[in-house]
C-alpha cells in the first residue's frame, strides 16, 4: 500500500503493572489485538474477547505462550447479546477478583451508498458499533460502581471511535453515525462516571491497517485514504494501541470525556 517506513516498535515501560483489563474484539491483528499485546507488555493482566471463537482461542494461546497463562484469558462475546456481555464482565471479576480497565473496541463497518442502504445494513452496523459499545460501557460502569460501593473507587474505560465520526466519507453513513454516537456516548458517560472516580475517553483513528480492512476495502480506496495521510502511510495498529495505553495509564489522570484523534490525516 505504501513504501513509507513505519517507526520502530516502542517497548513496554510497566505503565499498567498490576492492573486488570478487558479488551473486546481482540482476536487478531487489528487494534484490539495490538492493544491486548501492548497491555501485557505494560504489565497488565488481560481478558480478551471476540465473537470469533476460533481466532480468539488461537490468539489466547499465542499470548499465553509469550506472557504466561496467568496473564491472559479469553471469553467469547458477541456485543449484540446482553447475556454474553454480562458474562464477560462476570468472568473478569471472578478470574482476577476485580477490574481496572475496559477497552470497547468492537465495531463493524461496510460500504454502501445511503440511497441503496438497506434497513438491515444500517441496523447491523449500529447494533455492533454503537449499541455494542453502550452495552459494554454500561456493564463496565456497573462493575466499577459496585466496586466503589465496597470502597475501591476508580477505573478507566477507553472506547474506539473513528475520524469518520467527524469527517464525511461516501458510503459510510451508517459507520459514521455509529462512531459519532460513540463520541457523544463517551462524553456523557464521562460526566456520569466521575461520581465514582471512573474516567471515560475515546481514541479516534483515521487509517490503521490490518488484514480484515484489506478484505473489505478496495485497493483503490485504501490508496486514496493513505494518500490523505500527512506521513504518506497508514498507522500500524500498535500505534493506536499506544495511545490507548496512555489513556489507560496514570499519565492521563486528569483526562475524561475526551476523544483523542490518532491521525496524520489532512483535510
């Protein structure tokens, strides 16, 4: 896609040592998978989830082989199913005895002109990308509120939005509406969660390359999107994950309700 060289990988610095995290849609080579790996490199215990059970198991085994079985677990979860969402958070608490960080990464895209878009296409993208974030955010806030009632205040939630929530792109009306909703949801949740010491922020990537994106996007569109980036290249998923690490760490202790663009895109 581009001949521009990516930067050197940044090693871990123990920023999340002793913390327990849940990362949704974390099976594979995208932002979720990169975030799980970066969290482990920073010393966290991580419970990964995904609707793709086989890929989830394979990635759990890969991470466990590198970081130890005590550091990583996996729980299948379809974020459109409230029972499965609740089961995910129940597992996080029973496995590690608590919860510190939640990354709501699950989302679904697609391309369709609005004039030809079906109700099913619209509803499916909204249900996974916006409603799924809502379900996981609600479950996380309930878990943090319960912990606060027992004297353990705090917690961090990071949602994955997109620059498409700000910028128009043809064929992306459903995805753009969902991601703009994630941004608004983040801001409202942050105001409410402050009462029990919980921070809620979001990242807003422009173009992070991973195998699934290649499968669902034409080479022509990928080349066009890459050309818009100031650095002349797409982001590596771990570059987005680095910003998520920052938002999950103590370095962002005064930030809540913010949507942080991870982008080199110019107008």
